């Protein structure tokens, strides 16, 4: 059996991918809300529209998908072999934009944390990382 998808099937798969309320994002939101943290979602006035914004703490959390943001430490964070001429510029532009948003937030006095989709596999470590970030 091959891993290749037809063009139509791949298009259907990609169309269904949401940028908000993803499983990793919901995991982070539920965990932090249960711990008493209150936040705003996808604030448009901030660079990159962070997934979670803690205005009083001046901290933001981005929950990134490994594929879409090219997570270097993850197998999923690689440019696909098929249609490389399409995917490479698109994904590299995402990474460049992410860097600009983080730099802009830093200049505005905000602290940022990026949580990667693959980090959800070790949920306890992710939870500790989130708490450490928000308590410092």
C-alpha cells in the first residue's frame, strides 16, 4: 500500500484543517483554565494573533502545528517531497512570519511561549512548561 493521496483527497484533507480550536490548542486551554488561569483568545491587536493572551501577565502562548510551522525537532516538521515547489516557499514564509511576530511581541514588552503539537505526547512535561512560563 502506498502513502500517496490523490490530488482531490489531499485537497479535501487540507481544507478541513483548522487554524483555531485544534486539539493541541484545546488541550492547553482546558489545562490552564482548570488551573485558574484566564486568558483571551486570538487577540487581533497583537502580532501573530496569539492563541492565548494573558494581558495582566503580558504573556502569550502560541500552539503551533509541527507541519505548518516546520518544527525542526520533529519528523512532521519537514517539507513534503511532493509539490516541493509549492510547499517550500509557503512553509518557509510561515516560519519567517512567526519569527517576525515573536520579535515584534518582544519589542512591545510581551513574553512568548511556543508549544508544539508533538509536545502533547509528553503532556506532563508540557503542563510543567506552561506553568513555569506563566509563573515567572
